[in-house]
C-alpha cells in the first residue's frame, strides 16, 4: 500500500510553502522565477545571486517585524554583511517567513548565525523552492523524502496558552548559541513551542559525527533537601530534617550559569517550593535570561502565590497515586491555564500497574504531557523494593499514547524497545554530556542527580571567574566520561535525557 500524501485537520486556508533542499551537485536544475516576489507562485533558485536575494529578503523581513528595526537600520545591517549596498530586497510571503534567532543573552539577532546561513545557501547543492500547498513539484516528488518525525500536532498551543502570553515573565525568544568544539549551533525556543535542537550548517550528514555542546544546555539545580513527604523510595533521601541551600550560594551559581550560556535551569530538591526564597530564585533565573523549570510533588503554592506560575517554563508534577490526580484536578479547575506548563511525572517502580494505568489515562484525557522516570536506587530507595514495571510499554500502547517523555535512566533501561519504536532524532546524549547537576546545599557538581560518584566540591572557590573555569573543566570531564560510556555501550550518536518519543 502506498499513501502518497496525508493532511491532519481541516483546511482553513492555503499558503505559500518554501523549502530549502539539498540536491546532488551535478543535478541539472536551473533558476526559474517569474515575479519580483518570493510568494505564492512557483520558483526555483539555484544561482548564488538569487539565493542571496532570497536570504536577504528573509533577513530583512525578520529584522523589521521581529526586532522592530527601521528600514534604514535593517538595510545598513544587510549592507554590512556584504560590505556593499544591497538593493535587491523583495517581499516574502508572510507564511514562509522565518525569525532570526537572538544571540544568547542579548536582544540582537545573531549576526554570526546569519553569516553561516549565507555560506550554507551559497553551497552548490542547495536549492530553494517556492510555491504553495496546492501544487507539487513534479521534479522532486519521486525522490526519497527526508525523515523528520516531529509531531507538532502533539505540541499543543491552545487558547489558554495564547491568552496566558501577557503574563509570561521570561523572555519568549529563540536563542542561538555557537558550539565551538564541534562546530554547530544550538537553537533554543522558549515560547510558544518550547524546543531545543542542534543545527549543523557546515558539515555533510554523517551519522558518526558527534554533537556535544561547549557548556551545559541545561542545569539541574538542587536548592533544598527539605521535604515533608519523606517517601521511602526517595533517591535523594530528602526529609523534614533536610536543609535549604544558602540564598547567596544559589545566586552565585546562577551568575556562573548565565556566563556559561545555559538555557534552562531545572530547580529540584527535596521539595523546591518550600525554599523560603523560592520566588526570588525564579526571578533571578529569569533576570539572567534563562528559563526556570521545577519538579514538585505539591500544588498548594499555586493558591499561596499564583505569580510563581508566570516565571516558570515547565512544571513537573510527581504523581504516584489517584489521590495526586485528584489534587491536580482541583488546580486545573481553579486555574484553567495550569495545563499549559504541566508535565505529569511518574516515578517507575513506585507505582502499581493499576495506578500507572489510571494516571496515564487521566493524563491522556486531559492532553497532559507524561514523563516516565526510571527507578533510582540511591538514598532511601536503596532499601526500597521497587515494583516491577516491565508492563509500562503495553499500557502506553494499549492507551494509544503516541507522545511521551522518558528520563535518561529509563532510556538506558529500555533502549532496545525505545530504539525500535521511536526515532533517534529525539534522543539526546548520556547524562553529563549536555546537562549537569549542581547540589547547592552540599556545593558540588556531578553529571546527574543520580550519578554523583564523580562529584566535585566547589565551596573552596571564592572567585566567580574561577568558578566559571571550574565548571567548564569539570563539564569537559563529564562529557569525556559520557563519550567513553557511549563507545562501550554502542549507543546511537544521539542519546536521550528527558525527551519525547513518538511511538
Ligand atoms: S521522592 Fe519527592 S516527594 Fe518524596 S520525599 Fe523525595 S523529594 Fe519528597
């Protein structure tokens, strides 16, 4: 059976579709353009001058509409890229426009990324196609299409999310960060679709090429060891006797993370919302241009101070029983936008099969994201006898959950199954290669919260700049260890931490 084309949902409009494609260099494809407009009508751009016209027109539109730059300022930026006056800027159909990402930490467009894009489109084998979604390019339709299984239909942008926009406290931008060691870009978008991906504009596809960042993209920051739940499966061993991290220690760490160009900070504990300065910590993360997320097992903070919600990118709510879903139910009714940032986290090995199925169905019925956390045998969990959870995949499939996340430990445990069912583009790297764990109470850094054998204490380092160097040096060590592990286990070049799967 052959299904040549499929579209989900009703058609409410028609629009232009422009594509940048890679062809064989000897392919005989010529320029074809009939209008002074990159819009709805079919066009093919192969010659360097036309491809640059197209790129300049895209840049021009983005600088004016996304950055509010004036006509003359936009023109002078484009001229400066060429050291000459560029006049052939045409209109681009708005449906095919792009946003030029910002330089990390600034409100300016990333000029270096634009320069790399220029070099990329000038490649002999790059062709730009224009047209609309009512036509097909006969010349290209019988070719093998590239595989890009991003299921955006599951990344919901509902009305609540759009209406909520005005309350957002962090900067809703797309940031670009250049990774010097492996020569590629990391792009991170915080709103409306939170997404992070690696972009290589220089090298030809090579499955063996490794893409690892210069500094962590994400930091897992433990700010308290206090938690009054005292679960007997707590791998952190948190309890009512647990201490909160010193406020200034946390702010110093955040400053260093900003210097390292970290995108996201996941606050954890213990129960992070019990830290007496929790909201101030969130504000500091935001002020440094990063996005704070956190994991919690309680939701009463939402009634005490709903503004906390405005500062965070994502909230992971730990669910182990039906009772937890009932608490969540009330919040979802009282705050109808709460679902927009919520992920239900299920610690595997701590929930029965029935509870798991109940929570999964609950999440599915409400279109909530699900993240499965593998069992970790540290802390109090050392003495805990985990519930066998080999049935998880059957339940996920039976309930037709097509989109969910797993953490690295779950990925390691079930790699063969996940490799079969999903695509490696969704897998990230072993822990310690893209992210880092910081315990602000004990003041040490390690590859991950459940991998603290190789930990390094930092309480002796007083100078902030030395702290930056220290983090970079240790992060390099974590990456090297992760690479050795990768080679030993023959994992795919891209392996996962906390990422989504399409089954
Ligand atoms: S597992 Fe979570 S909720 Fe339970 S004691 Fe530990 S931090 Fe608290």
